[in-house]
């Protein structure tokens, strides 16, 4: 399904299907506190994992629901195997795409930092993400609303509040294995979701190595709109660059 076919789900309808899903999970004795936390977003409507569970349940695929509920963060169950294995077309990845296009509404914030995805899952366990999360926590103590998203193949965009949820926390897609047609798909889909993200942010800084920054730059061009995203050099010394980015953001806030 192309992103042009996605339509935003009305909040009233989303609340209704959330209540129905929770009721059905409760009947099937699947709704413990851990599952409920994964199913619901902070606003008490469906998270991306909840959306996937809802769609699978709607198709009667309860065995699959049982299986994915048991998957732990960091347990890799979605692999890129072989030349023809396109993870952008994995059914659960496509349901995640459906969620970010038709359900998810980006939070409005003062600073949004875009980071690359990592081979470590969840992303927050990787050294560079831990460093940036630490800096973001310091910045937020100044009363500044700051968010971190990851640019990901094949997930497109991942707010870090979702990085411990299936399937975001459970795939392996080495960038070196990306084929030309997959890169085009990545750029095309990212170009369509970027305006939705940029519209809610006061300042966006991209901090990522050449592979992901190149894809993001191509997506910005493809979007054919004025999307103001500052690119901060990643360099070979990523931790040093992360610290200088932190100082740069402090400078912006002080000006």
C-alpha cells in the first residue's frame, strides 16, 4: 500500500477500537500490565504495537497475536535474508507504516533531533543514543520540549518512545545490504512522512552518518517542499560530535 492510500483515523474511532481491543484481550486473558503498557500510547489510544495487534486480531490471526506479545525487546525475529528479501514489504512493517501515516500524530516540541537507527535494539541501548538521551534529559530540565526520532530502514521514522516495541525492537537490516529499489522506496516513503513531522517542530537537527544523511537529504528533495532541517556533522568521532551538538543546542536556547 502506498502512503497516498493512507487516511488519518479519526480520534473518536481510534478510542472506540482501543476499548474493543482491550476488552477482547481481557477476555482471552492476554491483558496483563506489561501487555497493556505496550498496547497503549501515552494518550491511552493505540501504540504502533497496539495497532498491529488490532489489525491482526481483525483478520482473525490470534495465533500471531499470541506470538508477538511474547517477543521481548531486543529479540531479533525479523531478518533480512537474501537479495530478494525486502523488509519494507514485511506485513508487520507495513502495518507499522500504516500506523505512522494514518494514526500517529507527532508531538509538538521545541527541538527535534533525528538520529540514525542502530544494529543494537532497542536503539536506546546503543552508546550514541544513550549519550543523546542523556543530553536531551539535561536540556529538558531547562523547560525545553525535546524529542529524539530515529531514521530507520525499514521502519522509516521511529519516535524513541516506541523503540522498545515490536517490530521496531526486533528487526535486523544492515544498511550495507540495502538494494537500489529498497533505497528508492525508503526515500519515497520518507519524503511523504517528513512534512507531517516538520509541521509540528520549531527546530529540527539531523545528526547521522553519511548513509542516513544522504537518504534524508534525498527525501527532503523528493518532498519538494521547504523543509528546514539542520544537518550537524557526525564525523568519525561521533561522541565528540554529539557533545558539540549538545553545546550547539544550548547556544540556540540562550540566543
